C-alpha cells in the first residue's frame, strides 16, 4: 500500500482531533498520564499521537517551558503584506521579546547532598511563589539518549504513576522546565530522597533560582 496523500493525512489528523484531541487535552490538564489517557479514550488512538498531543498541550499551558524560566519570550504577531497587484495578506512572524522583559534571577547555591536543607528551601519557595510561578529543570530527554543506565536508575526510584508520567512524554533531547505542580513536586522530592535529583529550580515571583552543586 502506497503512502497517503496530503489530503488523506490531513483528513486522518482531523478525524483524530475530532474524535480524541479534545479529550486528550482535557485529560492532560487533569494530570493523566499517557497510559491512563489511552485507557480512557473511547476512540482507538495510537500512543504516539497521544504523546504528541500531551506535549503540545503542556507547552500551550506553560506547564512545560522550552526556554529557561525568566528569559525573554518570543512574541508572535501578524504583519500586513501586499503583492504586486496591491492585494493584502497577513503573515505571522516571531520576534524576540525585549531584554527588559527578562526576570532578574538571584541564585541560591546549595549542595545536592544537603537533602533536608534543600527540601526545606524548596518547600518554602513553593509556599512563597505558588506552583504556577515555580519550575524545575528536567533533563529526562538527555538522559534517555545519552545516559540510559542513569535514566533507568532514576525511574526505579519513583512510584509506578510517576514512572508512567515520565515515560509517557516525548521529552526533547535538551533541558526543559516543568512547572512544580503536585505531580512534579512528588517526582522531585522522591529523587531528592534517593540522591538522584540534579535539576535547578526556578521561582519567578521572588526571582530566585535554587542551583545545586
């Protein structure tokens, strides 16, 4: 059987989105893992599509940031263009935000071996900032690709639900930043207890970064 035409691909994407796209986005917002979403959907949807929709939704809601928290974000806007006949069209372009939009980050440096002190600092900063302004740097994608043994040790330190959450996301091969919501707090503190947490944490309301050495 030959490759699908662009029309067939677009139709398939539309069908999947109508049948399950909205449900995936909603369940992602509720904190479901990819495995839980697959078990909940009434329309059969390939796991890779579920994962792609989840990742897109997490980026849309800024649960995951692709850029370091506090750095200037790109601004998207429409520009008006004219062809040689004077006809008008609009095109979306992205441009860097001004440097003035950067959040000034003060650094709190602490040894990763000081587990109790680090836990206390993170809990206090979470209380001061709230989870929506608190992020943890995550290198799961890098570990999967470059240090699979360490990645497996990290997963083994977590409970089944946390394992499913991490394994169910298509982590990019770079550091990304996950909001310190209830699920990610649980993951961070579990790894902290096991001596496996290495990522810095960012607190945007107070403009601070907890840097581990």
